């Protein structure tokens, strides 16, 4: 292991932030003016640093084998400096693709999906409330103005989606994966729709039901603890939104997902799919162990497709794409806002998690994992390793006289003015 020291010192010298290392034998390797200190309890973690295995280093931090002192933004600048280029794991051939598809199919049964959603979203509502906006919108905000706060940008996103969907009073609106209910309630209160939301999270379901009751919206807003595959397609909806949900669907189920979306949408209606996409066509997951870290600690079963594949599956289901928007930099800024908010309340977050889990060690692991996840995800969006797309689609009704433009076959006007007026 001693031979690693010169290699690591050379790596540190090239980084944008000065770093100090505390080695397992008590020695200290430091650059002048170090702003971040990494204290290693085991030599194996030092080898992971030398090999630029960021995911394995993250696991060592979560499990307490490495301690970190310093600002999270500085730490992420160091991680980015260790990962020049585009770290990616790709499908190397037909066997790799076959294995990936088989894993995806096994990971996304009704029972497994419910368990995976519970693993992430039912950690603690109070924990999420510490660093999300007051509406608890857990998806990319829309910074339509540079000076917007996180809360304002999230409201701008909610309205951006409602405008794109051309929501109108009395329409039947479905929110697939409704989270803590922000879009569901915004659409009902500001656009007068009859709204249905579904979620697999018991905590989220209970929270949204309380909000519906408190606001007196029970007559036209409802939330169901239900998988999208369990919805009845006999009475389709006028408008459908899926925000931050299809990342949990799985590659093997994507065609089924979009066919279900098609069947849930009335002919001529509009559907919005807002979700994270991969940065490269051949990308299986983020490389350098980062994808494995997220799978283990944050989003078990999460899978990302390139936007071109999403469009292909959407078209294969009979949906016509009418508008696409890339919000990648918006998600980087959103994640940094979440990260900064969590960093400002670490002691409080630790206490909330300990109260929720009843286990101080587990609470510490969860908190350390989320610190890395939020800041690391912000870096990944900044670098273009992953992206975020809003894809607006219609279910054509076959009637060339539908809408304001001949041949539209839907309510979509085929101009964008309505979004920004």
C-alpha cells in the first residue's frame, strides 16, 4: 500500500480543491491550504481513491470507513476532478443486454416495486421536509427567472406542466406517482380539474389524504395507494402526468408502461412524461461505481434510458410526441438547493432520522448516503452525465378535424404560445 502514496499525491496535486489525507497509520498527507480532509481507517479505501472508484469511496464513507471534513461543494469538486470525461458503464454486447433485461424484469414486479418505493420514500417525511420546499416537490424545479427561490421555482414547474397539459376546469386529470401531492393539488386548486393521484408510498398517501381533507377537496381530488398497472383503463382521463416516476419502471417494462399510459388517456388527450434520462445512448449506468452506490443506498431498481429510447417506446405505444424540453441545468440547480438545505441542518436531520429508525447507527448511514447522493447528483447533471426531459405526447383520435389546426388529431394546437402566455 505504501506504493500508492506517490500516485495519490500526484492525483491530489491536479485537483481543483486542496485536500488533506489522514492515513490508517496516523500519517498525514496534505496540500497547502487544504479545505477538505479525508480520514481513512482502512488501506483498502485508500486504494479505491487511487483507482478513482468514487462509488466504492462513497460506500466507505457511508459505512464509516472514511470520515470527511469540509464543505460538500468542495468535496464534489474533488470528485469531479477525479473523474475527467464521461464515467459510464455500457452494454458491451447481446449477452450484457440480455442480462440487464432479465435483471430489470425480475426487479419490477408489483411486489418488488412497492418494496423499492418504500425503501426510498418512506424513510421519514420529516426528514424530507427539512430540505425540500414547503410543498415537498421532489423533482426538478423550473428556474424560469434567475433570481427565483427553490419554492418559487417549484411552483413555476407545477404551473409549467399544467400549462403544457392545457388543463381546463372539469377535466379528469391523473397524476401517476403523485409524491406528496404538490402537482395534484396545484392542478385542482388553480385549474379546477377533477384530479386522481396514485403512489406506492404509504407515507405519501397518508400525507396527501390529510391535505385533501384539510383543504376540503374530497369531492374532486382523491389519492390511491396503487400501482399504475392496476388502474382501470375503461374510463380514460383527459390529461395524464407522470413526474419523476418512470425512472422506477425498469427497461423491461417500459413498453408496457407507455401502452398503459396510452390506454389511460382519452383519444385526443395530452400526457406529460417528466423524468431523468441517461446522458449517452449506450449508457447502462453511471460508471466509477456511482450507479452501484445509488442502487444500494438510494434507489434500488432505478433504471435510466436515453431520451431517444424513451421516444421510441412512446411512439411504439401509439403516442405522438408533440413537444420535448431538456431541463438538465435546472435539475443541477434544484439538487444544489436541496443539498445546501440539508447541509445547513445536519444535526436536526440526524435527530429526525434517529427518531424515525430508532437506530443511531442506521440514521447516520442514511444521512451520509443522502449527503453524497444529493451533491453527487447535482454534479452529474452539471457534467451532462445524466439529463432531465419533459416529453409531451398525445393519443391521436384519428379525426383530422379535431383541434384548432386541420390534421391535429388532438387538442394540441401545434404552436407553443399557450405555454408562455
